[in-house]
C-alpha cells in the first residue's frame, strides 16, 4: 500500500514538473533504434551463433537502457555467404536463428515491453540459392528476367569478357558468367548475391509482397539495405575512374559509380515502398517506417527524403559522423559536420545520427575508447532519432582478428595483405553480457567469431554494478531524450576552442540543456557566456558527466569559468531542469518497481 502511495506522489510530481510531456511527435522521432546483429547478440542453444530466442531473452536489457525500438539485421533463410544479407527466402526465418514461431514469440515479447520492431529489408539482391535465381538460371518463367542477365562482349582476340567494367562492392568484377545461360549476371556484392532486375514489374511486386508479409505480421517498419544499388544504366556504359589513389583497380572505390548507384528510378522505388507502408499506417493508425541505408554524396542522400507530397523514407541514415569525423577531429570539424546535415536536410525532414553499425569499425575504435561517452551523448542529444549499434552502449571495441579467422567475405576477398582494411568481423564479435563463459553470449566456448578477451572487465553486468560506467552514462543520456527540450528544442552549436565543443538545446519555458565536450588531451578552461548561449541562465548544474569526470551529478558550475579535464563531457541544465530530470528518473524507477 505504502508503495502505491509513493507511486502516486511520484506520478503527480512528475506530471507537474514536466510541463509539455504531451507532444505531437511520432514514436520514430523520439525513439532510440537499437540495432541487433542477430548472430552476435545472444545464443540460446549453445551452437555458438546468436538466435531469435536469445534475442527474446535479452529484450529486457533494451528496456533497461531506455531504448524504444529494436532493428534486427536479417533473420531470413540464408546460406550466410554475407551472413544473412544473401536471402534465399524473404518470408521465412533461417534455422540458425529459429523459425517463424520463434519470431512470433520475439514480437509478442517486444510488444509486451513496449518495443517497436524493425526488420531489415534487403531488396537489391537475393542469394544464389533462392528458388527465383535457380529458376532464372534455367530460364523458367516467370523468373527468366528476375535478375540482370547480359550477353558477353568479346575482346580483340575473341575472348569473352564481361559487358562492363563495373566492380563489386567486395572487390573484383560485378559480373559472373553462367554456362547454363551463356550469359553474365550482375552482382554488386558477393558472387552469391545476384542483383534483382528492378526493370521487371514482377520483381517490384515480389518485393512489395515481402514488405506486406511482415507488415501483416505486425512489424513496425524496415531498415532498407543498399538502396543506391537498385537500378543500373540501361546503356551499359563503363564507369569512369574515381581518381582514388588508395584503391586497387579491382576495388570498388577505383570507379566513380555514376551508372550503378543512385539512378533516378531508385528514388521512385523508395517512394513506392513508402506508399506500401503508409497503407499499413492508415489501416492500423500506427506509423510504419522506412529508414534507408544510403551511403552516397550528401546531396543525393538528402533526395531520399523524397518530397513532402511524395515522401521517401522517414529518413536516410545520416553517416556524416562515420564518414567525416575521426579521432583527430577538432571542435570546428564537429561543428561543420553537424551543420552539414542540419543545413542540407529538407526543412520538413527529421534528422538522425549514426555512429556505428555492423559494417564499420566500432565508434570506440574509430574515436578511441576515451571518446565513447562523447560520441554516445552527442549523437543522442542532437535533434533527431537516436541510433545505437549493439555493444556501443557498453563501449565495446573492435577485436583484432587474424586472416585465418576472418569469415567476412569483404575481408576474405581482399586477401591477407589488405583484409584489415575491409573485414567487418572486428565489429561483429559477440555481445559481452558478463564475465562467464564466452562473455555470457553462449554456453559454448567456440563462438562464430571470437569473443573479445577484454570481456572479463568490459561487460554489461560489471557496468551495471559500477557507480559510473559507459552504460550508466548511456542510460542517463537516453533518459534525457524524454524531455521536450531534447525532442523539439532548438540547436545552437558553438566550438568554444579547437578542442571544446558545446551545443545548446532550448525550448520556450522548458529547462534548457547544454552539452560541453573536451575532445582534446589537455585540460581546458572555457567560458559559456557567449552570444549564442545568452538565454541560458547562469545557475547551471551537472546533470550528467562522463566516466572520467570528477564533477558530481547535481553540482553547480560557473558558466563563465568552466574547467574541463581531457575528454570530459558534461550535460548541464538549470537547477529547475535538474529537479525535473531527477524526478522523472525516480518516476521511471518507481514505474519499473511497481508495474
Ligand atoms: C549493406 C549491409 O549493411 C552489409 O552488411 C551488406 O554486406 C551489404 N549491404 C549487402 O547486402
Ligand atoms: Mg544459436
């Protein structure tokens, strides 16, 4: 009974303090999307590979972290030539991950916990073991033209050569010869990933049906893979050289992909998919979404927002922090990069910030372990949807993997001298849950990729128990996203020196927030009393500080005389804001305890 009374007190205080909690933003705008790489998250059956039941058993962790949405990298039937991105059946689950019943269980547990569920849609290609491709090779209709089949060319000596100079993203020609058909097929990724032919209306319909299948099952949307690659030049023109001197002639960066990427039909296709998901939105009254993987020049990326009348994805992923920033970037570089996205996005567009995924070196490796909190906090407190790659919330870093142990085709194809430039294995090692066998990921000591030996000290359990940890910083940064100021407030970015970056979030009468980070290796003293922050009151207190900070939560700071340790990060708010935040966190705890 006493518990209930306290809960009522908390609830009342919370509602009174957090004034504009009723906001009109949609769920996908305020949420954090958490990317689960299924092979590496949690293995439930001891075969050393993660699976759906494993994920289901760990969904509580997402709730504990404050995350609202989970995106699963592909779980479909696949021979795993590209670890699930080579799909043999778009509407079934691979046995390594479980089956459709396990999927249903995962989905209902997610719903119970209030988590949105996003699947990976891989529309550009299938596996060469898909029945579509097997039939296409044999010219069995209607599959004959499901793929991009082209007659050979012949050189001056009469030797058969591929139709164009196009290169696979994983190295070597993008064309593979098939004796049976006496034709080449296109594969922009590995040989086992034949590109679908989007000039064929049946293919277009097949993919829409795959989307509908999962929407009918109840998923909340899709992350769409490799969007730029959907259409190719019908005149089959050779691509010009890029001039990138670091690329070998067999490597994709050697060419400028003007005939194989971002062709006009691609934008229209995305808009058509949006119509399909919007139909489900209209039917269910709950927004279904598309987030697009579009590595491309910024102007082209922005076009994937579509138009207000005919939108594309809810957003194309924002990779600027991956592409343009690194361990040596200054506060001026961060300022430029943040503006790059905000100033080029359509005025009605919604931002997002990606700092890691299963294709990139981990954020803690690119920026160094000392900047993990900085990157998590910046990406979560800038305006827009949050996106976290599993393991980044506890500060996992890449593991060095030998060529012999390398399994990623991007690494294997590059050969022993250059595999480290391309292999994505290092960022895909098993999630580090605790300090038991295989970091609590699997009961087996043999896992599909080796567990990072640092798991003995770097693991979720240890970080939950510690007074301060990457995870605790992450959790608090996510929690503060519930505030209207962070959800809808204005943004002002101010590089205070070469090393110190600050940005403010302000919204009418709501408590403001100021994030201050020292990117450098030296102590700094800064003055926040600058024109851009003139409306920020002087009575600032620390809401959150990084693991390496000596400043206590709740302690006051002097706005015009702020000392920062190397790589220190502070989230500051007013004393009134602080009371709000603390009460809202108490409310959350009470809620978890009693509900
Ligand atoms: C992008 C995915 O993120 C990557 O992992 C995959 O290899 C390619 N697309 C091909 O599907
Ligand atoms: Mg398993």
